[in-house]
C-alpha cells in the first residue's frame, strides 16, 4: 500500500513547471535578497580555510578538464562544474554569516545559489532563470526536513543541514536544466541515495566539516543527482511514496514520529519557504545572535574592569553554545571579545587563536554563565523562536539586564531590502571597494533583466 499523501507527482509538477510558472513579485524580491546575501557571504569568506581548502581541492580534481569549466565564485579561477559548485558552496558557509531557515534547520543559500549561477554561466542562462531556480530550490530545501520530521532527524543523528540542500540543489539544477516532469522521480531517487550528514558537525572546531555538511555536501550531491538524471540514469521513480522506500522506513514512521509528508506538498507553488528564511545580522551562529545583540546594547553602560559575572538565559540547545569548540558558536568566547574589543568584528568572531591563546579572553570566559530558560521555549506547534536574556553583574553590586526577544533578520522580524543591501555592502566593500560593492547590489536588484550572469560573476571575482 502506497504512503499517503502521494508526494512525487506534485513535487515533479512543481519542479518541472518552475521555468514557466508565475512567481509573485514578493517571492522574486525575496529570492534576490537571498542571492545577494549569499554572494556577500562568499566574498567575505573567500580567504578563510574552508574556502581555500575547497578551492584547492576543486582545482586539483579538475586538472585539465576545462571544456566544461565554470568560475569558482569570488575568484577568477575555474574548475569543472561539480568541483566549482562544491568550492563556491563551501566558501558561502566558510563562516557564520549566510542565511538559514530556523524552522527546518537548513542553510540553503551557499549551495543553491552556487549551483544556479554555475549552470547559468555554463549553459547561457539569464537572471530570470536563476531567480526561478532559487525559488524552486529553497522550497525543497526547507520542506524536506519538516516532511521527514525534525525530531526524527535529531533522534537518529541525521543532519537536516545536509539533507535539505541535497534536494534543494537538485530542484534548482533541474529547473535550470528544464528536466521534464517524467524524470523528476528519478532525480528524487538519486537525492535519496545521497542524502546524508549527521550532527557530528557539532564537534567540529575549525568550521571545515561544518562547511561541508551545511553546504558542500548538498551542492555536490544535489547537482550530481540532476546531472545523473539528465544523462539518462533511472531509479525508483516513486522513492518518496513506496512503503519500502526511504520515507517508509522506521526512522520516519516508527513510534513517536513527527514526520509530516503533507508539508512537502502543502500549497506548493503558492506558499513559499522564502519568508521563513532568516538572515544573520552578526557573523555568529543563529541561536547566539540574541545574546550578542544584548551584550552589544548593554556595552555602553558596562565597566569591563568591574565585571563579576555575565549570565545568559536562552531556549534550545543551550549547552552546545556554552561549550562549543568553534569560536562563532561559543557564547562565552563571544561575550569576552565583545567586552574586550568594544565591538564584534568578522575576524574576531572566527579566531581560534584568541579563543585558546588570549589570556584576557580566557579569564573573561570564566565569568560567563549560559543557562536554559524554559520560559523562552516555543510551545508545540508554534514557530521556533530565538531569544536571550543577558545580565551583567558588577563587583560594585550594579547589575544590568536586557531581554532580546528577537534579532532583526529572523522570520518574525525580517530584514527589509534596504537592510539586506546594507549588510551586503558592509561585507562586500572591505575586499572589493565601495564602488564595486554598489555595482553588485544594483546588478542583483535587476537580476531578472540580465540576459547572462557572467558580468555579475566577474563583479564578485578577485
């Protein structure tokens, strides 16, 4: 007996119809904002180790394969298609500055935008096709984890962050390639066979494995699934509907399962995951953003030399952000450098050297306490929230406290187009200069009118 509701046919119609489907101006504008945000992330992270390692790997793997070479975004170097997209995606999540979907625990931009632009460059697609592909890819990336069940994935140590982008990139690539409806079942089958990644990324220290799980893995596997399908590979065409298939396994159907198959197809093509996609205001992990904003707002009143204790109360996986070995995820480290520097900058947020080798930082970290606050948890069925209460106690007895219910950029309080462009200008201007940064912002704003994307790719290259 087939699983219900049937999802393969509606998904196939949605993906195959995306090159011609009517897309609202709201969703088009949101897609372009996330394209810009992702390009800014790629440029900003170009010289960080995850990006450099991936770029070196891509160039070595490609060798003399220049016939189908495309640009590794943010550089002037070229590699074979899959290798270039892999390297571009790794750069996009080289640090904690790209977009994310908090309700699905995926970060779609680095992999999906990289794949769409690469295919447009290689095959002559224009800006409108890229925007459509991004809209299509974000839908699958955001919906698949919810369909499988967020708790199911966590319970079985399967990373949403890896699985979502596999399907998202495959959908975006299929849109760019104009794969027909009767081949999308094969595409989904090869996504299933490559869907992987686990929460082991939480143990990563240098952001290399995390960059792979969140971006490189999905970029490579999703694009490969689309290329397999285009080349004639056939598979289990109803892999998502067969009771003996992937979604019929005990992982997703056993006792206590929170799988929701209907989420994959509910209002597909009408409602979008784009309004549920967040921007990072600060170059740190999503759940740490409210506490970072809180200490920055308190900073003018803090006497750093007199600080006795900093207490952060937050919802969610608070221990992970208390004990994280990765600087941009460790709240104790982030509080310390903000107090010492009087600001939070992109470089400091990523610095393992300061986290482990700066005596003043280590001393302040010992005074930071991170605890769970059940009152800040969202109720079952409610949208995920990220908030924090930050209090600073001075040795003199003076205490400062602030509650940050949200950070602008979260879906409940989204960034405006102007705010997204301002963030991008800040990230792009440092390596490229203000004039070039403004040209990139303008090019993305008018992306649908572009008949080719090579000029945009050239603008972000150095």
